[in-house]
């Protein structure tokens, strides 16, 4: 539907995301319009395209999907347009003086002969040039946005593209829309391909093939965690993506990508490997720094036996020989890894190491990948622990980490827990900020799921045999009445857990039909477990293997929201895609966002920072229906104001995927045991889910599905270069230090 008229009054404007609410006069009617606008002023003549919608709180509105500026032709219209403040150097007084002199020809003069403006009193030569440049730039920007909107781009995305290419935007997009994939974050192959088809670019164009290679490598890393693909596998993926037979152009395009240093071609036994350059340099940087830290420690080995004995006496415990060996390894190595399942004493070892090194007057920092993991580490050690992002500190302006190779972290010892969650990007950033004389101690469970992001950092470090490793297998922490840790280890060995429901903390409820499983889970979260354990429903976490389906997180979240936080007149809500977010909802951040600013009250002091990260859980405090802005209170005390444009990075979190639960600990965990793809439903997954529980595990479903998961040892092998690069770097470092 098209409306053409004049902006009568702007009710609200968010300059950050362009969201605007205004009264619009058209055909003798006055309509409230809402939408995203690049720049807008009262008196502007617009042609709007969109549809009428009914807002629960504000009634009928016209939702604008796209728009076009129609420049005014009357003297009064031009005067109002110029005086709105859109043109640099022109206010109401100057606008009146210009229009009084040039009448209806004013805009032509400003655009094509701005030097004539010098005849107006108060306008100098420089000011005349500035007015002309400002008008032409604004017009060019508006035309560019309109051009991009024609290909389905939002105003926000159009602005992101314009920020990269400026006045060359239209030319670049027309010549090679596939370039957007390389240069503009958030533009995928499908979008670029759609534009290319409409512009008549051939399916076998080298532009298209180049984009196919970049997309195939990006997709492999983002979806499956690969940092490289074997060349044959890459060619097959590109051929399938483009629906083209492999030909000579494939080889030529790949050679060009290698020459342009967009990708790296190297040999990683047994593969001729192709990887995006950033992953190669991230893994190479990790390897070189780890090798340097491993070799830089002097050969003098400290005897800490008496210190360990003192720790045992003080804490009234007796450490196992393997635990003592792990402590000695950590104290006497530049880099060390402590790995083991739940209850194997990792935390006790870390506490002893901290005690020993503090007595040596070492400055120590504790880190973990997520806020929940950091909180868990802090509670266990009774010392402050920070997320890796918070420890490195994001700079407000540059959105880069403050601590880096030029400004290393001021600590002698860095202990990183839940290291299995750390991907190559974050590990690279961390290691860049580590000084050469710093001791690194990594702690984690090698049998947990690998990182959500690309890479297999912990596994590659372990299998390289370069770093000193302490493997813990003996279970020490086990309450006789508790089955959580006992069953976790049984699952990890490929054995069925004890599910006779005789314990106080591990239960199995047999259900066959998916609807029954779903209903049982909802009932447990909302009624049964809160009554049985006197636990708040929001502290009960559903961990589901899949996103889709009756027992997938999307459907479970809708069902749980309906029970725990139903619609009420006094609660504001906002719809994003197919999800309704309501005040009071439990939510999760699903992507790293370094731009969102936050504040946190620490006593009388207000701490300010930037950055929210994948896996952060919080609650919706308030929603502004007019602006679409949402205030989130995260569990660690951060308060963030989300503009509407960033809400797609949120999801409801009454139920989350098991992958997203890594590094977290919940009072109660409920897991649906359902049938599904063997690529996903494996032992690794169910083990990770069970080990997230602190007080209770409940599995609902069929025993045969649980057994099938436990018997399935398949893990999709990630193609990564770190192991090889680490071995090579260590050999070079040894020569250097010898």
C-alpha cells in the first residue's frame, strides 16, 4: 500500500537505529506512521510503502517498509525542508533568506550552483560550498538507500553498506554484489546472489564462484567448527552451492583468492587444506605463543611437597598422588592443562595451586569463557573470577580489547577454567595479551562438547603432546545419596545410568509420545519440581538437544512462556520474527556483540562497559513499545538497553540447547530423551547436559532413545590446523631456547 504526503509532526526519533514515529498528512487524513528512516524532518514530502497494523497499546498505525523522499516544489515547502536542520549550515533564518532570493529554484541552485548562495547575506564562499556538498551528500545517501531497499535491504543494512563503500556503493553493488559478502558483516550468499540475478550476472561468473568459495569456508566454520576444508571437499561444497559442475574457473578463482591472501592453502596431513586467512593467522598466533610460553620457563623445578602438605593439613584433606602431580606440573610449567570429569578434584587442585603461588607472591587472575562459568569458578575458589572478555576489557570507541600484544595483562599467572568452550578467535585474543613470563594453567573436561565457535582448541592442545597434561580419572567428590556425578561417569564410559528413581537427585520419567514428553516437562518446570524441591521455576533449566520439533527449544519456550509469563494488559511485549518477548521473560544472548553498552552497580560505584556475549542469560526488565527498545538485566548485574535492531540476537531461555549450556551450572536440569539425527544426539551431548546440573537431573522420554545416545560415540571431526601448527612452532621454539 502506498501513501504520499507530508511529515506533520515527529513524535519520536531514535538516531541510533533510525526508528521513527510521526504524524503523516496525506489525502486530507492524519496517520501515525512507524518505521526506520535514514534522516527525516517535519515538512518532508515522502512516498511511503507498507501496511496498516494494529498495536495492542497504541491502536492503528502504518508500518513503513520502504520510503522515497519527494523534494518540495513550493516556496513554503522548500523553506520548511531546508530549515529542518538536515542540511549542514542551514537553519530556519538562513533557509528563509535563501528561499526569498531563489524562490522555487532554490534546490537546483544549492545542488548545481552553490556559489550563487554567496549573494545571500551572511553566507560566505566556504559556507556556500559546505551547504552544496551537504545537500548533494544527503541526496546521494537517500538515493543509495532507496536503491538498496529495492533489493530487500533494511535501512539499517543499507547504512552498513553505505558506511563501507560511501559514494561508490551503487557502482560496486551493480558491478559485483558478491563483494558485499567479503566486506559487509551480515550479508550472506543468498542476499548477494538474489541481487546478482536481478542485475543479470551470469551463474558461472567468476564473481559468483569467488563468493561461493568464501561462503562455503565461512559456513563450514560457523556451522561445523572447521577452520579449514580439504580442497576436494571445498570444491564439492562450492559446486553444490552454486549448482555448477567443477570447471577450470574453480581452480583459477581459488588461485586468485590465495594470491589476494583471502584464503591460505597449506598441507595438514593428510589434507591439501584451504582456510580463510583469519583462521590460519589465529591458529598460527595461538601455536607460536603457546610454544614460546612452554619453552620460556627455566629448567629449575620447584619442590612444593611441603607446601602441598601444609595445604592438606589446613583444609583437612588428603590429596591423591595424581592430584599432587597435577599441582607440581602446573607450578613448574609455562603452560599446563588439568583435565578430568566432574568430581575428579579439579577445583581442589586449582585452590591448592592458587594457595602455593600466592605464597610465592605471584599475581593471579582467574578466567572463564562465560559469566555463569566465571561465577561458578568464583564460588568454588572464593576469589574473583572474570569472563575472558571482561578481563581483556573492550574499548568503548574501537570495540577492540584494551589488553593486547602492546599492552599485556599485568599478571604472573592466568588460570582459565572451562577451556573446552574457548574457540580460536577468543584464544588468540587472550594469548596476545599474555606476557612472555606469565604462567598459563588451563582447566577443563576434554569430554565436553567443543566450542560453539570455530576450532577445537583443547583437543588440539592435548593431542599435540606439546603441553604438560594432568589427566584426572579418580572420582573424589561424590555424595553417597547423589547419583549425578556417578551417572555422568557411567554415561561417559558408554554405560546406562542408574535410573531406578531411588536417589534424591537423578530421575527418569518414561514417556513415549512427544506431546506427553513436552507436557511432562512443562508440568515439572511450572509445578512439580518447585513444590518437591522448593525451587523457583526460573532456576530450573530445560536443556534440549534440538531447536525444532515438539520437544525442541522453540516450541518448549513458547509453552513455558505461556505458563510462567503469560500475556497481561500491564505487561509490554514486542514481536521479533516469530518470537514474542514480554516483560519478565528469561532470555539469552545468542551472538557476541561488542557494541552494546552496559552499566552495573557495584556498591556505591557504577561500572560502565561494552559487550554482551553468546550464552549470557538475563531477564527483560522493561519494553518501550513506541521505540522498540528493551532493557535487559543480566544475571551478573549488567543492565543493557537494546535497540530494536539488536533484538534478533536474543532468544527465550526457559529452554536452551545443550550446546548453549556449556560452562554453565543450573540447580535443576531437565532433558528430553527423544529420537533424532545421530550426528547430533550422541554420548558427548547427553554427558554435557547431565554435568550441567548442581542439585537434580530429570530425563523425560524413552529409555531406548537414551540408550541410543549413550551408545553413539560419533563426534563430527573438526578440520583444524592448530595441532600441526603447535607441533611445528614448538620445534622452532626449542631450537631458539637451546
